[in-house]
C-alpha cells in the first residue's frame, strides 16, 4: 500500500514524486534548521546523486539569496538537515531536485507550501529545471495519494500528453522552466504558523 | 535464548523491539553525555540506516528544544554517545527511531522512562511516527521478555489485529502518530535518581 | 533526443562537448560563487578524472591570477561550486578541461562567454591544451545542437580533416595550443548583465 | 605454541581471553597516555566491533569519572592509545570489553592490576557485563598460560558448569554483573611503582 | 602516436620516462605554487605509490631546505599542486621520483631545468636514487621524443649496457647515486624568466 | 638480485629484515623530521599492520620520553615522516617494529646507529619484543647483504638453533626481551655528524 498525501503546511516539508522498482510513489522532503555553522547534512538512505541535489539546491540559494529575500547571514548561523523518509528504502537520482529546492526556500523564508501540490524535476545551478523519467507511474501515484496539482518541467509535457486523459481527471499540471517558476507556484506568500525568526 | 527486560530506570536507557534473521528480540538503546562540543557518536555494530535514526532524533530534538523543555546550550557543551548492545550482532533499519528519540529526550531532560515498556517505530524529521515490519515476531519477543506495554505507530494496529488474541494477553498497546505521543507515553514526569545537572 | 544549445550568457556557464556510450552530446559546465573560504566543491555524478579537471583549472587560475586580471583575495573570500547537469548520467575523463577553465575564468572575471560556441580539450597545469577523443561524434552532436563555433586543440585538427566536409557546413573551427588562446576566443571583453562585484 | 601469562603490574596492561580460529588464547590489552587533546587511537589489527569496545569503555569512564575517582580534566590533556599484540592476527568481537575497561581505569587511576588474573566479557554503556562465547576454549587457554583467577559474566556460569571439573583445578572464578564488580575484583587499591602524576 | 619533448623551461616542469602497458613514453611533471598553508595536492589519475613519490620528494626538500638554498618559511605560505598529464591514463609506480624531486626543487628555487633532458628513478628519504624497470622501452621512447640527455640510477647502467649501441646514438647518459647528483645535472644555475619572488 | 647493506650512519636510517613472497631480503627504515605540529606520515606501499608499527613506536617514545632522554616539546614542533623503500613492493606485517623504534629514537636523539647491524621483531606498547616469522630466510638474506650483527627476540633463538651453523658463520646474534635492550645494542652513544639541534 502506498503513501497518502498529508499536508505541506510545516515549513520545509514538501511532497515529491518518486519512481521506484515497485512503481511510482510520493515522498516527503523534510528540512530543519538548528544552530550551527552552515553545515548541510542528509539522511534517508540517499544515494550520491540524490545527495548532490540537496547540495545544488543549497548552493543555488546561497548564490541567489538577495533575489530570494533571504538574509545571507542565516547560512552561517544555522545547520541544515534534510531527511527523506522512509529509511528502509534506498533512494537515488536527480528527480527530487525541485522538491528539495522548494523545501529549503520554505525553510529559509518560513513561507508556507501550497496545499495538495507535488512535484518532480531535476535542477541545475543556473536555475533551469530539467525533465525526468517515470512520469506516468509518478502521476498515477500522485492521484492515488490525493494530490491535486503537479509541477513538472515543460519538457515533460510530452509525457503527460501520452497518458489517457481519463487518468488525469482531477489533476492540474503546471509546467515550469526555471526555479523561479517553481517557487512562484509552490510557495504561498504567507508564513507558516509559529514561523521561526531567523 | 533471548534477552529479558531489565528496567528502564537509568536516564537514556530504553527498551526497543528488533526483528532479526533469527526472529524477534528486545534490544536496549543506551545513551550517555560527556563534556564536549556537541558531537554524536554511535557504537553497537550499527548499519547506515540505524545510525541515521540517531541523527534524525538528535536533529529533531535540537530543532524543538524549547517545546521539549531543553536548554539549547546543552547541545554545545556535551557530546552524546549512543550504544546498542550486543556488539556481535549487526543491526540496521529505521525501526529503532522512536526508541532512540525516547532515549535522547530522557538523557537531555533526565526524565525517568516508564517501567516495563518497549517500543518500535520509524521517526521523521517533522515529528511523525511511521509503521515498521516484523510486528508479530517483535510482539512475541516482548512477551517472552516480560514487557507489559508496547508503543507502536497507529498504522501498525492492523498488524496487531491479525494476531491471535491469545498471544496478546497481558500486553497493553499504545498507538501513536507523533513524537509527542511517544514522549507523553514513554517518559514519566519524574527525574531519575541522581539526575545530572546539565 | 539530444540537448540543444541554449546560451552562455550567464557568468560561469559554458557549453562543452562530450562523448558518451550512446554517442556525442553537448554538456554545460555551471559554476557559482558563494561566500566562504576558498573551497571547491563539485556535483553532477562526476568521476575522479573529471573532478581533477576542475582542480587543475582552479589551481592554474590561482597561480596566474595577475595575468588573468583577477584579485587573488577573491579565492579566500568565496567558495566555488561546479556542477555538470544531468545527474543521472555518470561523467568522467579529462576532456571538459578547457570548458571548466573557461567557466571559472568567466566566473571570477564576470566576463560574458561568446554566443553559440562550444569546446572540448584537456588542460595541463602549465597552460597547454591537449587533444581528446571522440571528435567526430562530438562535432555531429554540436551541429545538431546548433552550435556555430568550436574550440579544439590544434592536435585535433587531423580528426576534423578526416570528416566529410559536408558534415561541417555552418561550423567554424578554432584550433588552440594554450589556455590563453582558449580564453581569448571564448570570452568577450564585456561583463555579464548584473555582474557580481567580487 | 600459545602465550604465557606474564604479569599485569604495569598500569594499563591487562590479560584477556580470546577465542580464535585456532582455539582459545590469552591476549594483552595495553594502554598508554601521551600529552594531547583527548583523542583515542587503537592498533593491533582490530576489527570494527573490537574498536567499538574501547570507545564504549572510554565513554563510560568519562561519564562516570566522579564515581571512579578520576579528575575529568585528564581527558582533555592526554591522548589515549590502546594496543593489542600481536599485529599479525586479526582480532574482532566485543569480548575484550571488560579487559579494555580495566586497562583504561588502571591507566587513569594508575592503580595496579591484580596478579594472575584474566577476564572476558562484553560491556554496555550503562555499566552491565554481558556473556560471551568460546568459554571452554578460553578457560583451557587460561590454564595453559598459568592464569589463577578468571572474571566472567554471571550469565557465563552455565558454560563453566558444563566443563569437566578436572579441567578447572587451580582456577578460581569470579562472576560479575556490573562494571563496578569488575573493577573491584581486578584492580588493587595500590598504585603502580613510578605512578604517573596526571 | 607518442608525445614529443617540448621544453622544460618553465619552473616546475620536468620530463620523465614512463613504462606503460603499451610501451615506453615520456611524461611531464608539472608543479605550481599558490598562496596557502603548506598543503600538497596531486592530479593526473595517479595511483598510491606515485602519489607517495611526491610526498617523499616534498618531505626530503623540507628536511634539507638549508642545503638546497630554500627559505623554510616558503613551505608554510604556499600550497603545492603536482599534476601529471594525461588524465585518461592511470599512472603508478615509484619511477617518477627523481622527476618529481627535480620539479619541486625547480619550483621552490625558480631555477631553470636543463634543455632536452629526461629522467627516471626512484627516490628515498635519505637522498639515494634507486634503479627502476622498463629501461629499454623508456630509452626508445626518449629517442623518438627527441630527448638528448638521460638521467638514470647508476644501478641501471647494466640495463643500458645490454641495449644495442645503435639505438643509443645521439643520447648522453648520466648515472646518479644521490639526489644531489640529480639536481646538479638537471637544474641550471639560472632562474627562469619572470621568476616568482617567494 | 637482492639489496646490499649500505650503512646506518645517517640519523633515522636503520636496516631491517623482511620476508617476502620471493624469500628473505633486507629493507631500510628511513625517518625524517620537518617543522610541523606532531603529525606522523608514512610512505613505501605499507599495509595497515606495518603502519601500526610506526604508530606504536611513536606512542611508546612519547610516553617514555624522559627515560629516553628526549625533550617532549619536540613532538609538538616537528612532523615525522617514515619511509620504507622500495615503493613497487607492497609491505606489511609487524616484524619491522624494532627497526622502526630504533629509527625514531635515533631521529629524536640524533644518536648514530651501530654499523653492520640489522634487526627484526614485533614491538608492544609496554616495551616487550615479540618473536616473528621467516627467520631462516631473513638470516640468509642478511648474510648475502654483508650484515655482521643481528638483533632478534629471545623467543626466536629456537629458530636460529635449527639452522645449520655453517650458514651462520660471520654473524653475531643478540637476543632481546625489551625495547631498552634493542636501543642499547643498536644505537651508539655518539651523535651523527651534523646532528640537528631539536
Ligand atoms: Ca512509500
Ligand atoms: Ca521528486
Ligand atoms: Ca539479544
Ligand atoms: Ca525498535
Ligand atoms: Ca544530454
Ligand atoms: Ca568538453
Ligand atoms: Ca597468541
Ligand atoms: Ca577478552
Ligand atoms: Ca603519452
Ligand atoms: Ca619517470
Ligand atoms: Ca629489495
Ligand atoms: Ca624488520
């Protein structure tokens, strides 16, 4: 039995879409801050490439802090920890990139993540979003998990076009090219309840 | 021959339930503090995922110190060491998560752990408890070891419902959703004898 | 389907040519700076030799900062991160050397990279450019991706001479011996829009 | 041919019992201090679990320094090195735990180790002693090596009860539950000759 | 097709002789300094033993700085990077030792390397030169590459004596016992053009 | 063809006896000091156990500095590098222990090593010398290399007694129990020429 969407309304928690040996699934990216000196750590039985996604997201955020409205001193006063449940499942690949980016920007801005949304896509350092595989399986898993809106790279539109529209009922798709598209669509302007003062 | 429950009345010592190649068993999570600079070390022949559980528990505690009534300066003045006897047995998997969390919160608050209780469940960074496998074998081992109360994720209730009630006599089950449920049920308000002043 | 050339007009983004198991392809080297203490980090599923290329490029730049018009204090105030999309593809070998050099010099000088240009070649610490393999496949990929100008080591001219001129229509070749040739040909005198003040 | 017991009268040198592919044997745990900053290093061709025993022993000692009469500043002014001859033999497992604990407490207190005594048993962080395997082979080796007294976990008494009493002549057994039992039985109140002032 | 000798007239660039699976070849050792704290780094797809040669050379130089006319403060103010093109070829073994020593002494003294010279030989910490293998293949490669003078360990003279003198025409051999012989023969008294002030 | 004894008259250079797949051989332990902060590094294609021997020797020396007449401040002002030629030969095992100890004590005291002497034996932290294997092969190699005196553990006397006395002509054997025996026999009272002032 597969996971159900819960909610994204804690800062730093974002729903992604994964493609595993046993089919599509949703996953959660969870990030938290603790006092520290800017170290990034990760757990969740993650492979090298998936860990690289978190590094790329954090480097992008650091380099574009002004544009994102983040005080750059924050990076030197806190450690960031990124976790991806469930520990028994090995996870790898670049497709959680935009989910990680959204999680970290939510964390550093304490902005609320939009409800019922999930996403999948690789990120690049210069801010582009790249297409990923397993789209059909991921979409079916999203539906089962009661996701309403999905963010994908615009180059993945062709994958959606090949799916029987019957299966897509009740889902809204947003196609993105750049990280700024992702953040505009996935984050609300509102802060989370009990937002941390960073 | 399997282990017997002893007691949880030292701060930082908590009984967990494990599922090994040779069946269910109980295990103990033992944590201690020594003067230091906030390093976390682990022993007990632990695999990568089980080590990650201790990291997740500590990161969660650091990020929620206020809520848990822990002075955040403690994290910078002490090192934490977590050990899981018995060294000859390799151990892995995420199911000791709530046991580790309970151990570390008991350690940092010096609160006493409830008597005759054992537990099994994965933890997430945002404070959820996830279900784990091997429930039947773990429950039988708990009974043999004279455990009286067991903490499980509410999603593991279905596993208990499938067990012949005959086998469950004398056991009380508590189903939990969040870390706060775990801590409410597993820790007493009382401090341990000779509690450390942190 | 293969990548298309986009543009090189962000500082630190340069188009290279790669030769993979499935034929030639273009790739992008992306570099960014963030406040730090001179550390070099890399992502993109890179093998040991490809990582060495970034190290060689950075060491060369540090040792020749004056000649390149770079304030040497920059190296101690910023961290450099180099990424090569796409994370799912393992990449290795020395042939991205001149692309990495160009990326890093563009980053440290904020000079604009020439439009529609791509390159491939190994670098040495003393500033020479060495020939690389897979030239035919790389050239065909460059054409498909709408590259107009290509930088190669002069020792790779013989590889171009063996290709049917039909295939080379619309491509201009520049043969280089030294790093300074590469930088003269690949970087414009102009700074990028919104150039960072380093 | 097997080792002979020599003596334990240097601080930090304690005789243990080992069970190897070629039968039982005695081994020596040797520890020394040198000026430093509290680092623990180990040699002797030791496996991961055996190294963990030294870590557990040291963490236990640090956390219980008061009870053991050790000035906690010592841990920050000295490095500890633990060696187990003979380098050509790979060694692993948790059974040298109480031997390592005794060695380190002797080292930090400069108390003399009792003559003609050897021991085997796993340690836990909360101070319990756990039973170990290979008891029969270890006892025979102890006798050949002219050991007179042996310390074992009380749960290993059943293993002794199964040995032909003929083989046990001249040996005295002490069964222990806790680390404090071990230290009471293995260390004298006397300091070694030329005791170091720590 | 094999490499051609170019020149050694940049400080820190020296020609060596290598013996690979596909026969003899020449190689270049390239070293540069950048501001730093005395770290030694290496690139060029080097194996453990070849990396050790650079370490031995640097340790020898540090320990004999006075004799070599090098201000010992230099070692704490600069990092040294040693590279051996070509990255696609894995390289190992101790035979580049004297080439690395010559490269580093040239770098730290800014003395010019003699023209048209190449060398091969293992170094020791006490300053001896040891014989190496593959002499015949290396000599033939040197000739093809237009080398004029070759430095070898005196114990390799017997290998030269077994080669048909026909093949040796145009080559001058220098047999060395100690590092000081190497440096006397390989380095000129002159500094390189634009010598760095260290 | 095997190595010849040269001389031990540089501080830190001592002749040992090795037993390799191709028979016995002599080897040299070479140690040097450079300004630093007390780090120990090693080269020479050494395995884990052989590296441990150098660590044990250095820890023993640090802990017994007074007895050995060494100013303990030396350990914090210098780095020690130990090398064992020849890099192409992998080396391992504990038998170079007394050779490494002698090398390091010679280095730190600048005392001259005795002429024409070689040695083999394992060391322990408490200062004992343990017997080693391959004695016959090592002795024959020593003779071929023109060694005159040999230091062995007293427990290796039985191995010498089994060798045809014919083969032992011209060799003097010294049997040792403790490190102090080794140092008394191997080091002269004299300092080396141009002794370093530490
Ligand atoms: Ca799942
Ligand atoms: Ca995803
Ligand atoms: Ca058990
Ligand atoms: Ca558990
Ligand atoms: Ca591609
Ligand atoms: Ca390229
Ligand atoms: Ca033995
Ligand atoms: Ca033992
Ligand atoms: Ca070549
Ligand atoms: Ca060479
Ligand atoms: Ca030899
Ligand atoms: Ca030896």
